[in-house]
C-alpha cells in the first residue's frame, strides 16, 4: 500500500460505533456483555479444578464439597445460558446494520453523478465497498466480534497479569517473548495468501466464469449445437490443475508456521513446568496450586495472542472501512441539493440548445462530438441518425444531463443546465434507452414506477398508446401479472419487442415535457414498427421529442433530421431536402432501400 | 413446503445423505482420507495431555520424585509436540481439499447442466432450483457441502468418545474402601447406573434443545425467501451499469431505498429475531445451562469417590478432564446428527436438480457427414407446445426444404419463427407430427451427430471469453488458416489485422483480463464465422443483422452469396430486405405456416400477410 490510508483504526472504529448509535443501538451492548461473559467463563474454569482438588486434598466434609461443586456449577450454568442467549441475539442488529450500510452504498451508486460511474477509481472503491458488506464475516459485521475479542482479551490479560505477579517475572517475560515471536512469524508466513490474493482471485474468477456459463440458458443452445462441452471442460481442467498447485503451494508454506508454533509452545511449556514445579518442590506449593498456575500460564499466552490477533484483524477491517468511507464520501461533479431547484411544467414546451458543445470521454484521445451547435425548438420533433459509433447515444446522454460537455454548454430554455439540481433536471425527461430495466413487480408497477397510488386511467391510456393493450389483456392476471423471475416464481417473461413497448408505456406514463427515444424499434417486427411511426405524433403531442435511430425510415415523421458523422452534425434538414442534397444521408437511404425496391436483380 | 420438510424420516435422511457421500467420494476420495486421519489425531491429542497432566499432578501430590517428574514432563512436552505437528500436517492436507471443495461443488452442477436436455435448461423451474441450491449453500452450507462438514464432526466425536470411554473405566471399577464410611454407597451398582443414566439423559437433551433451536433457522429461511430475493435484487442488481440511465431518469433510487428498508431480512424486527428473543433464545440458553449440569454431576461423583479414598487427586484431574471432553464430544455428535436431519430437506432440492431426467429419445443411427452430402429435411404436420404451456407455439406445420436453396422465414414477433428453428435442430422435439431427415425421423439419429449438422447463429448467440481462434473453432485446438479464411468470409479481416495477437487475442475480459472488448456487430461476425468453420451443408441465421447499422448490414447482404455458397440456408428475420436473395419464403403467423413462395409470387397476393409485412417496411423506402 503506497499511500497512507485516509482514516486510521481509531477513526474507523469511531465511525462504526457512530453508525451503530444512529441506526442500531442494540449492536453495542452485546459487545460488552459477551466480553464480560467470556472472561467470566474463563475465570470460573480456571478456579474450578484447583479449588475442588484442593478441597479433596484437605479432606473437607461431604457437604462442604457438594456446596463448592454446586456453586461452580450454578455459576457456569448462568454464564453459559447467558452466552448462548446473547450470542444468538447479537446477530440481528448487526445484520440489519450491515444491510443499512449496503443500502447506503446502493444509494450512492444510484444517485452519484453519472460520469463518476466511468471513473476507474470509483469502480475500484465500489468493489472494495461491496467487500465490506457482502457476508456476515465481512468488516461491517465482523468488526463487532473483533471489538468483543479485544475487550475480552485485554480484560483477561490484566487479570492474569495480577494473578501471575507472584511468579518469577522471567516466566511472564518468556511467555510474552515467545508469543510475540510466534505471532509475527506466523503473521508473515500466513500473509502468503494475502500477498497472492490476486492470483487466487484470478483462478476463482476463471472457474466461476466457466461454471456460470455451464448453467446459463442463453449459451446452452450454442453449447449443444457447436459441441462446446469438451472445449469448456478442457479449459476448466487446466485452470483447476493450476489452482490445485496454487493451493498446495500455500499450504506447504503455512506448515512452517505450524512447526514454529509447536517449537515455541514446547519451549514455553518447558519453562513453565520447570519454574512451577520448582516452586512446588522448593516453596511448598500444593498440587492444586500447580494446576492453577500452569493453566494460568497457558491462559495468559492465549490472552496475549488474542490481543495481537484482534489488533491485526481490526487493522485489516479498518482498511476495508476506509475504502467504504472514501466511496461514500466521493465528491460529486454535478450539483444536486446545492443547485437551483427546478420543477417541470407539463403545460409548457421546452427549448433545448447545444452551444459549441464538444465532448471527449475521459482517457480518450479524440473528441466523440466536436463543436456541435443545435437548437431544438419548443415542441419540435427531431430525428438523430448516423452509423453505429457515430456519437448518437453520446449526444443523447449530454442532452439528458448524464455528462457535461467538455467544452461549450447545454441550455434549457436559455439557462445553463449545470446550475440546477441535476435530479430535478432529470424530471424533465420521458426516455426509452437501449438497455431495458424491468423491476420485479407487476406490469402496472413497472409502467407507473411506483408501488402505490397508480392512476388506473392513465395506465390504460399509456399502454394503449404504446400498443401493448392486447398483450396485457391476454395475460391471465392482466396488469397485475408479475414480471421479473429472479423474484417471482409466477413471473411472465416478455419478449424483446414486448419489453420495448412496456418501456415506452413507462415513458409515456411519466408524462415529462421532453421525450427521448433511443432506437425504440430495434426489437419490433415490421408491423409494430410501422405502427409506432404512425402513432409517434399522437403520443408525443406538443412535447419536444428526440428520436435516435439508424433506420432511416423512421425519420420521415420528424420535423427535422440531423445526421451525425465525423463527430459533428454533417447534414441537417427534412427527408426531402436531404435526399435532394444527395449527400451522406441520401447514400445511406439508398443502401437501406435498395432491397425494398422493385427490379433489384435477384441473386442467381 | 416447510411442513413437508419437517416430515423427513431418519431413514430418508440417511438415504439422501449416503447418496450425497457417494457423489463426493466419486469427486474426491482423498478428501475422506484426509478428514478421517485428521479427526483421529485431533480426537486422540487432548487425552494424551489430560493423562500425562494427571500423572504429573499425582506425582506432585504424592512422592514428588524429581526423576519421575523430569521424565513425565519430557514425555508430556514431546508427545504434545509430535501430536501437534501430525495434526498440523493433516490439517493442511484437509485445508487443501476444502479449498477445492467449493469449485468441485459448482462443477457438479455445471456438469449436470451441460449434459441435460435443452428443454430442462430452458425451463425456469430448473434455473430456480439452481438458485435455491446456491442460496441454501450460502445460508449455512446446506446441501452437499454440509455433508463433508458433518462427516468430519462425526468422525472426530466418535474417536473422542471411544477413547474417553476407555480412559474412564477405572472410575467405575475402583471402589471406595471401607474407610470411606457412608461414601461406600458409591460402590453400589445401582448408584452407578443412576449416575450414568442421569448423565446420558442430559447429554441427549441438551443437543436436542439446541437442534430444535436451530430448526427455527430452517423454518424462517423458507419464510424469508421472498424477502431475500427482493433484497438481493435491489441490494445488488439494481445498481448495474445497464440500469444506470433509467435509475436516474425514473428516480428508481427512491423506490429501491424503500424496498431495501422494508425487506431487511434477519433484522431485529424480523420474526426470527422475535423467536430469538423468545422461545428460540430460551432453548439455546437452556441447552447451554444443561450442558453444565452434566459437568456438575460428573464432579460430584468423581470427587465424592476421591473423598472416600477410591483414588488420588491426579485421577480426579484425569476423570474430570475426560468427562468434560466426553460431554462436549457427545454434544457434538448429537448436533451433527441434528444437522444431518436438518440438511436432508436441502438435499432433496439438490437431488431434484441432479435427477432431472434426460428424456429425449436418443437414437443410434449415424449421420453421414460430408459437405457434399445432400440432406433433405421435411416437417410433417408438426405441432409444438412449450412444456407447461397451454398455447401451441407451432400448429400443424408441413414444409420441405429444397436442397441447396435459401429459405427466408418471416413473420411478426411471436409468430413461431425461432421455435421452428429450435425444433429443426432438435433443441425440442415436436409435440405432434414428425421431422424427417432423408426420409427418417430425426429422433432415430444419434443426438449429438444430428445436432452437429446445423451450425446456427442464434439471435442471442454467445461467445466465450477465450481466444478468437478458439471461438471460431469452438475447440481448444484449431486450424489457424481455416479460422482466418472464415473470418475473412464475414468481413472481419480489417479488425483481425488490428488485433495485436491475432487469433490468440482473448475476447472480453471475463476470463482473461487482458482480453479485448468487441462491439455487438463484431461479435455477430465472429458468430457467423463460427458457423462457417463447421463446414456443414446447412446454415441457419436468426436475425443475422440485428446489431448492424445500414452499411454493415448491406455488407453482410453482399457477402451472403459467398457465406452461403451452395449450402441449404435458412434466414429468420424481421428485416424483410433479406428475403430478396432467398429463393423461398415461408411466412409464419400465430404459429402457423400461412404462405410459401418466392418474393414475387407472394407480393402478388395483396390480401396476404407477406404483402402487409413487406409494405409496412417498404413504404418508407419506396414512396
């Protein structure tokens, strides 16, 4: 790790305790109670055998012996019962707190400035943040166990130190030295796995990829038709063999740590035996006291070890938490709550303007769009055409406010959009993008984007405009049919074309003043496509609308067409004017239409 | 469902578990050896320590002979060292197998998936089962994985119990001498029986309580399944890159936060947490307390006997050590059995998937394979319904392919075009009617041989994140020249030249992080060349130009002659322009074949579907 982490161990512990204080106070008390119970169990255990042995040696009365045993037993019963009870119940609050943190991560990704998503640093921090929440053993949940252990071991250490004070200080010194040595050597050797974690992750990723492919139902057809089973198997086997070697290499190193541990333990116990037995022989200690001290030396070792392990665990968890906090605190490039607020006016038409707009993706060596000047008038229907990769979608992303131009400005009714709260700005768009996003829920919920207060009439009219009514009526539960089979077992799977229409219905339901459609007919059949073109003016109404396509047929019903080529607006006009011009547009149209024209020579 | 689960009998649990063990044995028998040996060492070790410790105490309480003590201490130290080392070595061996286990487990399911009938893979129920099995594994290793863990626990507990039993015999045999007075009552066999009975009872009850407590997890796991799914959707998938635009435009973050808050799973307000504070916690506490009563009774019996003079305090230490260890081993054994039963219901799910039958009829007729062989294929009154559906996807389709000619299959979305292809290449068998290859029902041919004569480029084709060359050949070893010529054939030449490692360039970054990303259009070209590489007499293209822009589309059309090159070809498309270079056109509507003929013939019928479809598109280009 090159740079010093932004937050240290104490700051991160404070952060987690503050989180617990704010969201789940009941996470805190089990930490203290369980530590106390841990020390309690240990102390009762330490004294039980020596006390009772001593009593027998002194030949006490039966009733006194029974009372002693009863006392210890009741003590142990209480401590064990409490440990089990608290041990079970500690997890619920911890679990929810971890989920609260996961929700914070999710919220951050969903609302963060869109360009931040492309940022490699943000992606890396996000990966690491997930690593702090995606399991009960991850930092945001496990840290409470670390706190418990540290608390318990520290308390135990202090108590045993007092207990062993009467022993030769050499013994305590030796215990400390052997334990510390063992710990650091062990830590170094066992760190092999950590140092080779990238290699480990590489193998895991590869084998998981292959196993995922095997059960993926999309590739299942290709696997069968092209007999790909052996191919996938061969690659899996060779990867698996490499992984086997990797694991074996690690274990062969770890065993040295075990060996050193054994040697140090023998040395420590040897010395402890020597000193304590000498005390018994020379200073007249009893056999039961021997047992007490010998057990105490062993116990002392484990407290020291426990503290060291706890600190190193906390250190690792603190690193993880730093990544989490850096992600959650990552600065935004857009204005949100700090921008001017803006309310879409559904009765008003909006004008959009691109002024000398250039855009270059971070890290790219040339502009995707260069010096674009474009005004979309109130209520105008604009078509944007061009080849794949020409920059059509980038233009749309700029208009919708997902990116800010590298140079120039985008204006909404004459005002630079950068000054507004970007989330308010998004409210002005009803959009269908190329990637569909269904939610697990009913058809109605997917269109309305809400689980309650759904306007039934509006729902029906938007569905009709999107040409989806027939399909929905054929579903056994109509608008209440579930979608999303990752959640609902009775979910219906819609085809690509049907999903596209559903997305359109959703855009219409939102009823925002500007409509943006990016390749909305890609999955539709000819009749549905034609139907869509015919209805276009009906459902856009008086609103400003932008239509992106590489099918030139779609542009006829728009007021104006712009052709993007060579990073700029190469041509502009109506279909007829562009055809008359005989430029790039006319050429593209010619290519597309040639197969539809009569008199094309048949092949062969 | 949860009610059924409780009713699993011990017998069935045993049977299911044994089946699971047989699977593991086949995957990795060495893992069993490693676990067994390490359990034996771990079972023995503590007793050696207890025994020698007790001898030292005896010596200290008695003669205090320096030589004896020296020898005892050396033996104790050395034996501990040897046993720890042996235990560590075996633990490493076992860890090695454990590390592999996760992948071995996934491989078991992966193997099942690639070998099962396509119709099973395509079935939502199968995917659900896999999802459930993975959830169970995540939840607590339930299913196959827990079996190995249970095996280790049982082995360890059994070894420990056997040794404890041997070491504890003298406790019952050694008698309290007459000098012990009233305490001689401890010699009475009835007393011994009573003590043993009491201890056994506690041993049995404590783990029963804790297993019953753990049973709540199983019960609520079932109940919380729905919430978990919702949570994992909004908690992970919702933030995916493909959703990023919609999330912002439709403010789905608000919705997601509401859902995440509502379906939080095992939080303090959940029913499992309520049970945890109530009866479930009570059971755990009771079981914890009871386990200590056992130790208490043992103490009473051992100490009273010692007080009566039956043995010295060295033995007291030994017996107490042994009994404590015995008590935890018995508890371990009982809990392992409890897990055994709880796990059985999860194994049912596992086997439901692994037992999915391959019930497509597998013929044994070989398919002659030369590129110059003529395959004549005919659909005869074929109807088809997807499993579990009432509606027919295809109805009474009869059609004969003309050898060496091109056929375009057109129709609206959902008209049955893709289903037709799935039947043709036997991903599904017809519900009614038959498909003939050279006059013989295709079911009679060897399945994979029959399939291999149809290279298809599906609409949702998939490439694999290995090298380009391997993707073209669909094999590890490929003929480079042939691969290049296939790529040339589809117009990939330029892009191939740009790839620094040529055919060895990895596609995508999923498998090889040094791979290159390719566009949808490029992927489509590679998929096309994969079909060409097969050199078959047939070629089937499902929407081959969907991801292409007009220029690229036109380029593919222009090359079609070269690509198809005398093969029998089938094109499925809703871009009707592709019909122009096909000699034959089949029009599907609502699952039926309604029109057939050449483009010109079909266009003369102005009432027909083809006319309607054609004009829907052509009007924009010809007007």
